[in-house]
């Protein structure tokens, strides 16, 4: 099977115009977007995407989680489809490109194939996963998680937002609860194009990130218990200061992550301290550690060291430590053939590229468990995302979509 020629390119202007037309729906307050999942704005964005898909001759399927699957037929009725996509929902103060680039990049592939009159053996399905962001309804990557069998459908429907509204009710209200059973589709492969959301590609002047792994994580909730007492009258030797436990563990987490550079990160994000009063020695500190790595052995090593050292640190200062794992996700290694298709595409098209690890979670990380999967990344300015100031250049978007195009079309096999 011949690889697509390097002269085959997507239409970068058309892709760019579509991205900015989509951004007019659910505008933010500072040039970005507020198109949160299963809101009226999300519904409107879906209708626009559906219209574009129909204009490109695609057939739309919608599953019970509201995920949209727009299909271009292949020539072999028995061939499984190649899926491509990302998400159209945004953070409340989100950018124009996070997720949107991957969905509309997929649509641009179809439009280009139509322009060039190219048929593929495998069907190609452009996908918009529901609720990737997880801000309104936690957790993130909700629909792809149900698709991959990680969550139960009813459990997902019962997720509530800050107002107490249920995900399932809101999905129904905006009219996008489909009939199709979630996870029934079998995939030949899945490809996702996404902005990097980190600073590496821009700093190193690379056009394309070839994503080989995602990060795994462990969230450890810690409760340090001491004794509340007066900050003025309690003698220093008699204090049981939970704040010191927090301080020692904060440093320990940093030290452990630093030992595994550049393959690990670690920090304490969420902290509650009790009673949080100026003249009371803290009696209790509750906080969550977030350790991440793309290597399972590094995650295990960090946890082991933490479990060995943290209780002793607390004991030495007269406080106690209780820990509980409240989040875990093993690091996904993307499919070697799909990753090679992305790398070869970048090479063939003459784009500079680099193998990278995805720091953030993506729908592709769940789908990787049920189908051969890979991701393409393009740079973003200062590595910034989840911010209305998120920015990319038209050239970066074009390069990313070109590489996506070649990887998808090579996998879907052009029919001569
Ligand atoms: Zn995203």
C-alpha cells in the first residue's frame, strides 16, 4: 500500500476559519471560550459541527453519552473504521484550541479527502467526545471513560454539577442523548490531535510532538493530626503542630519527584488546615499529593519512598499521618504502529518533530485501552492552556492537521 504523497496537504485556511467560527459560540470574557459540557452553548456548537459534517457527506451517530461519531464510508464493508477526534467542550475560561483543534482537524481531513476525490479502504469517523474537561461534571474524560469501560453509564449520568443538576438530565435537556449503546463501536485505530498544553515544543522550536506515552498518576490524600492549642501560651517542646507535618511532607514530595527527573512530577495541590486561625496551632491538615510519571516503575518507586519516610517524619514531631489513595491512573503507552504512523507522517512532510509524553489527560488515554491509539501534538504559546489567552499559530495548527491527515489516511489505506 503506497503512503500518501508529501504533496497531499490539508487546507490550513479553511481549518483556521472553522476553528474561529466555532469560537463564536460560547464566547468567554477575554477572547477565549466558555462552552462547558452539556450547556446550551455546547448544544449550539454540536449543531454547527453536525451541519459541517453533513455538508461533507458524513453520517452522524450519537451514543447514550452524547458522543458524536461522523462517518465517511470506506470501500471495504468489513473493514473497521479509523477514528479521529477530540472534544468541543471547554473550560469555563478556556481557550479556542484545546480539543477543538482535534475535532475540526478531523473534519478537515474529510474535507480534504473530498476535495482530492480520494477513497479509503477503511471508513473514517470524526468524533466529538462529550465532557472531556470535567470541570462542570467531574471526572474529566467522562464519555471516553464510559466508552472504554472505566465507568458505568448510570454512574456517569448521576454526576452532579455545582447547582446539583445531573449530567444525564442535562444531556437529555440539550437534546443530545443518543440511542446507541456506549462502547459498542470497534475501532481499527484512534488518532487525536491536541495542543501540547506545555512549553517543550515551542521552547525547542519543534512543529510536532509525537506522543509516545501519557502520564500515570496517584493522588494521595493525607490527614496529619496534631493538637489545637494557643500559639502564645503553648511551650515549643509541647506542641503538636500539624502545620509542620504539612511543611515536612511538602518538601518530601518535592525531593522524591526531583530524584526521578525528568520522568516525574510531584506536588501538593489542595490544602485545608484546621482551624485556620491566627492564634491557634493547627490541629489538623488535610491535603492531596499528586505524583505523576509516564513510567509505572517510577510511580511505584515514588509511592514506596513516600510510604517509608512520611510517617516517620510525622512521628518525629509528635503528629500522626493517615493516607488514602483517592485517584489513580496507570501510564498509557500508545500503540507502536500508530505512533510510527505519526512520526513517519511528520518526517515525510518535512516537519521538525520530537517524541514527547502528554502531561495532561486526554480521551486518547482511555481509548488506548480498547483500540490502537496515538496522539499528535502541536505547540502552544508559552505552554499556556485552560486560559482564555491560550494561543497557537495558523502554521502550527496546519502542521498538526497535516500530520494527523497523513497518519489517519495511511492507516485507513488509500484505494488506488
Ligand atoms: Zn483538551
